[in-house]
C-alpha cells in the first residue's frame, strides 16, 4: 500500500525536480541575455570609438576619404585601430579574402581564429553593421562587422573588430552556477521543510488510521489527547466522540442481548411449565386451568410487547439518518392518542389537562406518535388514581417543547440518570415496574435523538415531569 506520506513525498520530489529544471532554464536564459547585452553595449561603444580613431588615423596620414581604397587598410592602420580600442582587427575584401590584420596583443588570441569569416559576413554587404558572438576553441568572441565605403556609396571591404570576452563569460558562468547552487539549496531546504511539516500534519492522521483499525476489530482505544486547534483537532475530537458513542452503543447492544435472553427466559419458562401441567392426562383442576391459561396469555402478550419494542429499536437504529421528515401537527397526534387511551384513563379515574397548541414541526409522524404514546402510557400506568395528568407545549424561536406532568409513585433519585437506559426496571418500596419490559423510555430517547432533540426528567417528591425539546425545522 502506498501511504499518504509516500504520496506527498513523491509529489514534492516531482515538484522539486520540475522547479529546479525550470529555474535552471530560466537562469540560463537570463544570464545568456545579460551576457549578450553586455557584449552588445560594449561593441556599440567600440564602434563609435573606432570610427573616431579611423578619422584620426586618416588625418595623421593625410589620407583623403575620396581616395581611400583597399590598400589604405594595411596592417599598420588595422593595428593602430586595434591598439586604440584594445581589440583585434581584420580587413576583408568583398570576396572574404584577408587583406590585413592588426592585434593589440598577439598573445591574447590565436591569429588563425580571428581570420575566420564571421557567420553573418554576407549580410554586411547589404549596408549593415552586424554583431556576431562566437565560441572558438574555448574562447568567447564578439565580432563586429563594419562595411567600409569609398565616397559613401562604393563598398570596398569589411572591417571586423574582434574582442575576447572569455573572462567575462567565465565570470558570468560562475555567477550563474553560484546562483543556481544557492537556489537549489534554498529549494531543497524549502521542500525538506514542507515535507517535514506535512509529515507532522499527516502524523495524527496516520495515528487515527491505526486507531480506526482497532475499532474495526472490536476494540475501543483510549481517548486521544488533542493538542491542536485546527481541522486536525476537530478531526481528533470527532474521532473521540465517535469512539465513545460506538463504545457506549456496543455496550448497550451487549446489555440488550444479555437482558433479552434473561427477559425471554422467564416468560418462556412459565409458558412451558403451565403447558406441561395442562397437558397431563390426569389434570382436572378447572380453576387452575383458567388461571394457567390467563398466565400463558399474559406472558405471551408480554413477549409480544418486548418483540415489538425490540423491532422498533432495531428499525430506529437503521432509520436514524433516514427519517422521512414532514410537517407534523402535534395537537392532532395528542388528541388521537387520548381518544385511543380513554378507556385506560377512565379506569384509573384520571383527568387529563391538555394545553397543547397547534404547533407544527418537521419530524417523522410515525416515531413521534410512538414517543408521545409511550410517555402518556407511562403517565397513566404510574399515576395515583383521582389525580391529574398535565400535557403542555411551548414554542420558542427554533424549538418545540412538550412536557407531561404526573403525580404518582415516586421514582428514586438514584434512577434519574439511568431511567432512559434499556431494561431499567425500578423495584423499590412504593414503586414497581416489574410489568414493564424496560424499553419504553429507551425507545423515547432514541426517537428524540433521531430528531436532533433532547429528553429529560424532573423529579419533585411524588411529581414526575418528562420534558422533550425538538428543533422545529
């Protein structure tokens, strides 16, 4: 597997190589242009100075411009020019034959080299002064070809002034290499620093990957210490929250499985025991038979309720992120539930005070019905006879609040934080929930969480108040 660190390293290496090559080409082009510019400027100055010195020579030697010819450009004249402007000189006729030469220092340059025709020699015949830069046997030469005219109209030859720029070229090349080396080291330092920084950024991601691998095999790592305030820090916090929630969920599922086996074992044992007694050939006790059948039916109903509750829990787990939300009228749901549960309310001589407004929220009607049905059922089941059940709703800017207040058997305070856990049954003096499967409030909590809300219980002696807050949108 190619790790993310290797991918980043490979990308950085490619960027480094491309940047280095590009910069070297850029510097080569820059120094090449600057070197040509240097020679051009120097040769322009030589051209102007040589013209002045040529006039001086002709004046000193009483040579008239109108009578100037090829013979006038002898070695003496060329040498005079070469010494004055510190160059080498060659005079060619129109056919490219060497007529005369002159050097300021014969040890500076090979005479055979300066006699070579410039690359642009033929173009000079078109009344052009042309500069050629040539590399000969390790020397870098600037060759300035100047057309020579008699009476300003008849070209008699070409004067080529040659200067050796080898030292300048070597200096230019050395500077270029130095700059390239400095930039190369700078780029290298930058990319090493970037790789180190990226490695530090990637390090917690790799660490998280290892921790995720632990979760994938069913183990839950300790909470990761977070020292970052950036996106990595957010990622670590999200991972810690996810790990903790998965751990809690896993423990809950294990507890549910253990409790299911325990809860189903008792009614199954009772049903099996009564069935075996009733099956006996010599059994004739009609009163016991009726009692046994009632108990079998009761235990079967209890198992049925538990299976339905477990199916609801299972469906909620799979539907948690797939709730189909719509506009739901809470008042209509409450009124329909009160009609359905009216016989139970009358049987326990209870009075329901409903202060539910016509609020509508975005939610899943099916699950909200289950939520309010469970809360009202609990209120009916655990209220004292001849007491009130008060249903209220409030609407805030962004939240809908529902509450149910009952007066009845007191819930011990120590159960307040556990009451929404699965299979929690309270068996205390004055309060018993042995007829409950212990899943109703757990289902309520899951439904509220599925609607991004919260549920809580307030205890005040024998008064119990459940409060549900759900976002309206």
